[in-house]
C-alpha cells in the first residue's frame, strides 16, 4: 500500500486511489477502471466531494425501490469490488439480495477473482454470469447473466455501470438503480434512479436508509413522487452554478 | 504502441493515453498517474481541449516570472516525463534551468528511470533528490530535494504537482508556476501562477513565449498586473457555464 501520511489533506481521496490500484494489482479491477476512476474524481470535485441534496433524494427513493423489489440483485464490477466490498455485502444482507459479478473487460479469470475477493470479505453467496441466460439488446459478453440472479431480477442495483448494459436492462422492463458521479453519462440518463455521488459515500448511506424503512406502504408514496429527470437536472445545475467555491 | 487510426476523432487524446500507459510499462510513471490522467481528461473536456484565454494569460505571466528568476528549476514527475520530455528539456535550455526529478510514489528505482529517460531524450543534466537537503512543512519523502536544485530555487516550475508540496514550496518563500487542468485543486489554488491547460499544449506555448521576451523590464509590468485568483475564477466560470458540454 501507499505511504500517504494521514495528515495529508487529500488522504481519503488518495486512499481510494490506493484501493483501486490494489484492485488492479490483485487482478480484480481492469486497468481501464483507473482512468474511469480519475474521471469520477473530477466530477466529485465539482460536487465538493460531498453527498448533495440531489443524491440524498435519490438514495431515499432507491432505498424504497430496493425494499419493495420482489427479486433485487446487486451487480458487482471490478471497481466497486475494490472500493466498497463490505458495503455491497451488507447491502445484500439487508435486502436479502444476491451479489452477481458482471464486468466489461473480461480478462481470463477476473470474474472468479472478484467472487473470491467478495467471499473473503464475508459474502455468503456470489453469482457468476452463465451462458444459460442472456440479456436481450446487447452484443458484448456482458449479456450473459445468472438465471437466478440478474436474469430474473425486477430491480438491479448496478453502481458504476456501462451505458449499453443499463439500456438493455431497462428495455427488458427491469428497474435500475445506479451510482454515477457524471449526471450526463448514458447510464445516469437511462437508469430508473441515479445517485450522483461517490460510491464510497452513497452505498453506506443507502444501507442506513434501507434499515430505517419500517412502513413499506408509506414509503411507496416517496417513489411515486420521485422524478429522476428532475434530480439529474438538479445535479447538473449544482455543478454549473459553482456553489462549492 | 497502440493501433489507434489517425482518423479517429479522439486520436490525440488516445495517443496521450498511450504515452502515459507506456510510461507505466517503462517504470517511469506511477500507476496512480493513470488515475490522475483520467481526471485531467475530464477537466480537459470541460475546457473543450483547447488553450483558453485564462491559460494564455497565465502562460504570458509565467514566461516573465521564469525569465526574471535568478535560479529557476523545473521539477519533473513520472507523468510529465512520459508526456512531454522534449518540451521540458527545451524549457530547461531556454531558461538555463536544471531539471530535477521529484515524485510522489517512490517505487524503487523510478527516480533513476525518469532521469535516464530524460537523458535519452537529450537532457544535459538531471538532478535527483538528495537526503542532504529537505523542504520544511512536509511529511512525505517528497521533502527531499537537491541542494543545488529546488532547495535553492527562487522560482520552481512544477507541472501536475501535489498540493502539499506546492504549499511547502510557497511557505518557504519560493514562487511556483504550475500546470493543472483542475482549477479547484490545492496546487492550482496555492501556486503563484496556475496554467489551467493540458500540459502537452501548455509547455510548448510557454517555451515559445519565453523565446519572445526581449525586454525584461517591460515584461515585468505584466507580472505586476497578473492576478492568479482572477485567472482561476475565469477558468471556473468557463467550466461552470457549460459552454463545452
């Protein structure tokens, strides 16, 4: 690991860099994930590296949508596996939802390594893609999914997702909850609920929010009032207004 | 190298990615440099991948400040060494200033590899950090500098710098000229002059500008009129107005 001193004012950000670099070294994260991480850092600067009101609104709606789902599934790629393994596992526990590995760059064995990494961090069960089930509307190998996981899910939590796959899931009638720091990304635009926030802040907050939901019927009202388009516009406005300087 | 065709609309950007990836493969650039590069790409998009007026203003002031320096030094890290080795060497020649290697992540031998890389590209002399001299106000190993280089410099050119070190140099009374695509970064905020531009565009323009300065006394007026705070605000306004997104 790195020698970044704890007194460094950007200690947290540099620690996250270390985690994602460590992910690459362990064969969990694609090297392309590093550049994507850098882009995320830029957008995080533009929201002052804080969970802003539009993210909180999305987290509240996402908590309800995931709670009300009949078969929620958590899709895990190499970046989130490196950054927030424990939080994803806890999210799976509170929702009673399986984790399923799904990655864009499929270097040999990487899917299994991500699974092992999650199991090591305490996951009970981790699904892998299977050639027995595939998503429609998608060409790449990301179409393959597990028949008992994403294939039959009604709501999929897919943080840091690829736009193509998000679109395919939506076209198949599934609801998608994503976390994406770029409100202009295709994923952000196409998801049912987009949490514009850093995944390391958003996932723990989502878990806390789910734990707080006691009355599901009452919670349902929140969903019907939620508009993702408005929330994304708020995020863009916030970035452009320059409120953080 | 990569097989990106010259007709590709993002040829230049992809070529730069190749250079930085090649830097990692050669042991010159830290793998963390890929993340920083990705962050830079995002900010470069936001300024339309062009040298904007605020960068031109900073380049003009920086040229004067470096020309008037008694002992200017060029600090080189693994990312700029991979991206613009020839331009840094030419900058050193026109200023009669030494290049000094200074890096954040000190994998064994990387400093020497950067030195060798610069010598191979035509540098006459490259200084390395020495335990004989150290900067105040800094914890990490970046405090070590060369006694005849950064230690006694009055103006340091430090493109793509770490905020801590920039702050330490400033506290020691040195002027700092930096190139940083993020106008909100600690380095950008703390430098004497911040060129908000891509280093591959900014350094050649800086060299050209220095060559044009004939009357140093007249040039000095430009420095006294320059306000880095205003230039950074202009850069931020430009990004936030969303003219290019």
